[in-house]
């Protein structure tokens, strides 16, 4: 099948998911509240006299995003299992991969929304100057997010059909999140410290490589998770 | 139009299909009766290409695009309206929702209501509309009468009759002999993955088929 | 049944030879000057680490072929290899701190190689947990294969991420062409130990493979409930 078809069908799946999400809004609201709560908890779980805000901010940011994303990822395929709609998708004359790409787009929009809420809150609560570094920070967050959401979307297609979906997904996904996460934390620290962009170029490159490898891999492997 | 050849499939210890073969020609409706767990749903999924059988071969003329599926699960999104659901499924088949589809099923009054606000019977009618959105030449029906109110059941029977009259094929699986017999041109009984009976209906009524069924399955 | 016996024999020989390696290591191999007796753990630690990582690569390769051929033997091999890899990881993770305490003065440090092994261990645990969560064998095999392939591709990335942190770990001294720092007596003991661990890997995998084969036969006969 031609790739414009794949993208068109993927977009149909993604926009349907987002419409469903927009109708109920429970998931995105819970995730947003979760982000706020984690940030508040962090405020009480640290000693402001020992470590400066800017030093701690990258860790806080990425721990918050990681857990919020994990909470969100199972949702995409749970939606399809509710009325066996997944069988309908598999029956439709579309590439299996377009289902995956659609879910990936929807999850990325979802996680990006959470991050759009998280970054200003971090700046507000911890007095971190993000405004002057919005562009490099945005690129960094985008690159790191694509990688782990790609793996997470693939894994959630499997875990939702097991008995312990909510627990199994983090157990499977966390070892895969650690490489992009560790690069992102280091690079975020440099960005917030006002270091020149050239210092984080290496990390950005590695994040990009990770994204390319795992998005490609997931597109090829996804059909194996749904073909019986 | 639809062909099954020596299908065998097992899930771990459970033998779901055991050497099942048959063909369905245009205009034929095959009704497969069997108790729960006889492998009926697996058979339909193999025909639809949702399950790759471990042995044997299933083929439908025209491939996946030619198949319409009506199951006991509606395959609809509860938060979306009837119109949005149908439009989404039509997009995947690269077609428009046919204008006469909703009136035929008596759904015009409900197009802008979310599916989860509809009654069970109405939801099933929407599911039927969903399956017909691309005007499929082959219909696969898995316990389609479950949960239908009388009006909807009659509408479905009428649709299936029209479908057959237009020279199209259907396979219907159910455990309820009374429901399926009237529509069928051919009858099969299934037990533990095997076809223990496969013959044209040849004018048998529901009572006669019921008796044959009891004799064959017991 | 023959296979199980063969596996047991290989393992038994491996274990006997391992005892031999340690007799040789303790009695006939010189004590390393700066580290003292603690260095002896190196003969256990490094071969186990090499096979722990190799086992993951083998899981991934078997999984790739499985997805194409759907041959249940490959799935059984992948599962066995993962279980043995988990055990080897556990060996590395226990011997590492035992060595680290006298040498580094701490049981645990976020050293690159130790961290790497920990991630590998977590990957294995996830793989085995996923397998145990799925009752249907065909589905279990497909899902495990997907995860196994991802796991294999993840290995170089974990390497990349852990080696960016400063490390206290001794650099690899065995395979450095042109700079043979290791005296022959130590190297020969170590090579012997690597051979023994290869034997142990094969022995464990063969046994585990035979057991899962029997288990599947019983499952197919309906005599064993689903895990």
C-alpha cells in the first residue's frame, strides 16, 4: 500500500482518538491534576537550602513527565478493546501499521498537552527561568518524548490484553525509558544553566537516533502484536 | 465466493477448529449452529482473516474490503455520536456513508446522539449500519440477534433477505436454532471444532432443524 | 527425556569444571598485586557478564526468526535463554558488590557496568513477567518475540547511556589487542572459566528447553492449568 494511504488512515485513527478524548476529557484532566500533584509533592520532598532549584529542576521535570506519560499510554488501546473496536480496525482494508501510527500520533498529542501544562507550572513553582530557553527546551522535550512514547505505544498494545495492564506497562517500559531520559535530564540541566547549544548537540543527536530506531522498529513489530 | 479448506486451529489445549471445510456461493446463507465454546467465533475470525489458521486455508473473494462483520460486540465508540462513528468507519474504507443506510435501519432520529446514550437494541442497529457502510458482498454474523428488540430483529432479517436476494453471501453463527433457520439456505452443526452436519436446509423448518440439531450434538 | 538428561550432564560437567577453575584460580594462579584476593571473583564475574549480555542478543535473534517462521522451538529457546540470562545477571549483580566492598569501599555504586547489568536484569525480568501474564501460547510467543527484539535493540542504547557517566569500573583488560596486560596464568584461568560458563549456558538452556517442551506437551493434553 502507498504511504500517503498509511498516513491518511493513521490520521483518521488519531483524530478519532482525540475526538473521543475531547468528548470525555477525564483522562487528560486526571493527567493534568496528576502533574500538578507530583510537582507539589516534589516541593515538599526536597531541601531548598541544600540543592538549588535550577539543579533539581531537570530531574523533577522528567520524573513528572515519565509517570504522567505511563499513566496515559494504556488508554489508547483500552479504548479499542471496550467494544471490540480493534477487531473492526483489523478487519478494515488498512495497513496494520497505520493503526500504530495513528495511536502514536494521538498519544504524542496527549503527552504533549501534559507537558505544555507541566513546563509553565515547573517554572512557576520552582522559579526556573524557562522563557529564555523555550526553543532548545522544546526541541529537547519533543525528541525525548517521541522515543519513549513510540516504545510505550507498542508495549501498551500488548499489555492491555493481559491481566495486569496497569502494572505491567511500567515494568516493561521503564528500562526502555532510561536511556532517553538520562540524556534528556543531562541536556535539560545544560539548557537551564544557560550553556551554549553546542554542548547539548550530542545528546540531541542520540535522542534523534533513538527515536528513528524505535519508531521504525515499532512500525515493523506492531503487526505481530495484533495478527493472530 | 467464500472458501474454507481443512481449517485447523487450537488455543493451547483447546481445539477450536478441527478439519472444517465448506464453500459458500453467491446468494447462499450458511447458518452454523453449535453450543458455546464449539469454535464458532474462531471460525468467523479465520474467515475474516483476523486469525491465521494453523492449518488449512480460508479465502474470501475481494479480501478484507469485501467483508462486513456483525458481532455481539458492536465495535463502536461510546463517546462518539452515531454519525461520527459511521463517518470514521467509512473513512477507513474510503467511502461515503450511503444516504439510505440510516433510514433503512430507522436511525435518523438518533444520528447526533452519542452511542453510549442509546439502548442496547439501538446500539445493535448502529452496529449493523456500521457493518454495511461499505456495502460488503460477504456478511459474517456472530450471534447477531443477541440483545436485539423485536423491531430491530425484524429489520435485520429483512436486510439479510435483501442481501441474499442481491446475490450476496452470508455466514451466520449462533447457538439459537430458532433465530437462524429462517434465513439459511444451508445448515451446519458444530461441536468441539468439527462440522458434524453440513447440508442444504431443503425446506426444513425450525422445529425439524432443532430436532436434527439435538440428535447431532447429543 | 533424552534431552533433559543431556542437559543435566552438560551442566554437571560445567559445575565440576567450575570447581576446577576455582581450585586453579585460588591455588595455582598468582594473586593480583593491587586487589589481592578479591580479584579472584573476576573469573566468575566477567564470564557471567559476557554470557548475560550474549543471552539477550540470542533472545533477540531467535525472536526475529520466530516472527517469520512461527516455529515454537525458537520461542522455547528464547524463553530458556532469557531465564539463564537472568540467572547470570544475578551472578554478576551479586559478585560485583562482593568485589566492590573491599576495593571501592562501597557495596553499590552507580557505576556504568553495574548499572548496565542492572538494566539488563530488569529487561529480563520484564520479559519473563510478560510471558507469565499471557495464558495462550501463540500469543505469548508473539508478544515475547516483540519484546525480545526491542530488548536486543535496547542493549547498545543502554551502553551509550551508562558510559556517559564517570566510571570507577576497571576497564576491560582481556580483549585489548597489542596491550596484553594480563599475565598468561591469569588469562588462561580466565579463558578456562569463559569456556566453563559457555558450557553452563548451554547446559542450563538445554535443560530449560526440555522442561518447557514437556510442559507444552502436558498443556496440550490439558493436564496442566495455565500459568
